[in-house]
């Protein structure tokens, strides 16, 4: 199969003197890895023509919004908001099973297993665990799938994937956390949709939104997503 040529400018969602946001395709690494594939970081720096500073990461099979600082001070300001939870990150997730409640909060304790590149979501704290918290709302359903809005309050390794998997409700396509089969393109149906934060220099609240993937299942939920 011929490799798709991606122009960096096509991925840019927002830019100014301090920050730049891109829409990462599923399957593209955020940073260079041993696969040798072109990374989002590479493309972003080509477009910006300068060194950038990464503020958030997405797993390779996940698509959506990634925010970069154009200088160390801007990146530090964003990181501080991540730490104090004043930066709001909203994801969309499609599952094949329904959580017990239509809305609520999940609290687990994440233990990262670096050898297997996965995380365990435990009900109780243990050695080397970190508390993981998210809020979720069921916003639509079809005859086979369920669409959730997820507000991530902590940013742990594979957090949404591990927590939903622990609840018996894995993300569609996510075999690593219990879904029955992969998607054909090895993506998973988890999408970083929105970020709201205080601009590093302007002081105003900024909301950046990424367009949902142009794929049949996502498009089936598009009208409902617009109303959220």
C-alpha cells in the first residue's frame, strides 16, 4: 500500500506566537520511535521552522489534538495548568459495551508495566501506582456501539484505555485492553477532541477543538457530537 503523504499545514488547528496545535492522525507517533516513522513532532517543527516544546502526548493508535509550546516559557505555563488541573482535556471514546452508569467518575490506581507497554488499573493503591481520575458521560449509542465524552482529570499512562478496560468496557479496536479485535488500520476509537486552557501570555481562556475523524462510525455519531 502506498504511504499517504501528509502535509504539515493540513494538520494545524491553531497557531500564534506562543503555541501551535496539530491534529494527530491515528498511527502516527507523537515523537520519533524505533519504527523510524515520521513523527508529529517532526512535522510540527518543519511547519513552524523552529524548535518546539511538547506539552501533551497521545498513544500511537489514538488520534486528536496535540499542543506544542513555541518557547520554553509557554510550554512551562501549559504544564503548570496540567499539574493544577486548570487545563481541561476532553476525549471521545467509542466502546462495544456500556458502562454500568450513563455518567459518573472513575477512580483507579495506575501501575505502568514498561516491559509490556501497558498499564494496570487497580481498585486500590499499591507500590508504584498513581491515582487516575476521569469523568464520563454517555452521549449517544447505536445498535452496536456507545459513544462517551471523557474529561481527563489526571494524565496517566494509557489512562482512559486502562480504566475503561478494567470496567469491562474497552475502547473499540483496543485489543491490548480487552476489545475482541483490532481495527483494520490498527487505530483505536479514542480521540482527543478539545482543550481549554489559559493562554500563556494573553491570560484569556482558549478553547481548541479538533474535527472528528472522517470515518464511517465517527460520521454516524457526528450530529450528536455537534450538539454536545
